[in-house]
C-alpha cells in the first residue's frame, strides 16, 4: 500500500531489511531468505509447544494440531505473514516468567510485540500471576525494551505516520469482523464505521476480562493469552485468516478447540478477492460466526460437565472429528 505508512513494528521491519539485503535486489533471493526465517520461527514455535506439553500423554497429537494445520502452513510457510514472529517468543517469554527470569522474559515479550503489536495485550495477564507489586518490574522492562526497539527508525514524523495508519486500520479497514458486521446490520454503517464505537466496546470488554483475570489468579496463562487476543479479534473491523493463528498455538495448550474449527470456517472469506472491486461474502460471514459461536457454547458446556463429573459427555471437538472423518470416507 504505497499511499500509506507502514504499521509493521521494528522486528518485522528488520527481518524485511535482512531479506532485502541478502537478496541484493533479487526478489527471488529476498523472498527465499524471508521464507527461511519464517520457517525457522515456525519450527521454534513447534519446539516450544512440544516443550510445554512434554508431560502430556497426547503431546504429539496436540502439537500436530498446530504444526500440521493447513491454514498455519499456508499463511506462514507460503504467504509469509508476520504473526509467525510473535508466537515462539510469546510462548517462551511466559515460560521464563513462571521461572522468575524476568529480564529474559521481558526481552522475548518485547521482541514478540516488536514483531506484531498484539503481544502487548499479554501484559494484562502478568498481575494475575505475580500480583500488582511484583508485576511492575517485568511490565516496565517489556515496555522499555519495546520502546527502545523503535529508536533506529525514529524520525520527527514517525509517531504521526504510525498513528495515521493505525487509525486507518481501526476505523476504516473492514474484513470479516464479527461485532462490526453485526452492529452495522443492526444500526447502520454511519454510527459504527470510523466513530470509535467498536474500539470503545472492545476496550471495555478487555477491561472487564482483565478485572476477571486479576480476581481469579488460577486462570492459566494459555487461557488468558487466548482470550485477550480473541476479544480483540472479535471486536476488530478486520479479521484476516492469518490473524487467528496465534489462537491455534495457544489453544493446543488448553482444552479449547474452537480456534481449530475457526481455521476451517475462515477460509471461504478469501472469496472476497474473487472480484474487483472486492466484495465480502456476507452470507458466509454469518455462517462462519454462527457455527463458531454455537461450537464455543457447546464446548463450554461440555468442559463444565466434565469438570463437575458428568459421565459420557463427548467433547465437541470429538464430534467435529467424527464429522470430518465421515466426510473424508464418503
């Protein structure tokens, strides 16, 4: 988009620069270098998941839910999206935080945020784990290192350029947004697009979830990270398929499987690009989120029944697997 300033943070920009430097003007060499870096980060994420699940009896199957997911392979190895640069550092950062290696943890979380801004949301989990006082140091370290990473790119116009592009993203870019499309259908385009209403609702929802996090320290970090990012995505005007892939990584560390289903349901949104000018398949967007939210409700009920000891309750993911197996055999 040559008419707009880039919103890619410093680590992503540095990786682009390395790829361009190695390519020396050759697009093939530059793209091959970028692909090698992307695959390396993806392998590191797989290793991190394997380490975190080392004691789990279904370790290989769970890691495979991420490693062999077709959307993960397509969007990272093929399409080279930068979400891949945030997953491994985020996973390792929390492992180190739990072991009280605060500086190392802050460095990795800052790297994740400097590759894609979303990991800054994960700072909201730290007080639930360490308490307010003990969380000040790792949070300040992360924010400081993240801020320092921008120094090589500093110009008098930098902040204004970034803010203008972020405003464009949050207020005008639209693609497959659940809450956005729902509100626009209910009250019209004018009150929703570019008004800040959507951002206000999303920030309120995040604040409510943070309060819940801090009041219930038992919430595990994969669950917290998954829901912090999910709330942001459900409230976004634009949800491209590659945006949801960090949810897949976090989900395999939990009992939640709705992000796996979402990687299937979100693929038909590519139909947007079948014509020019682009036109979203609004009928499919309704089906996508309708099926997803129904599955989420069923999954929540199933996990609750399991927790209270109800027998013969089948996980919705198991039902999904049987449906897919039936479709494959027929």
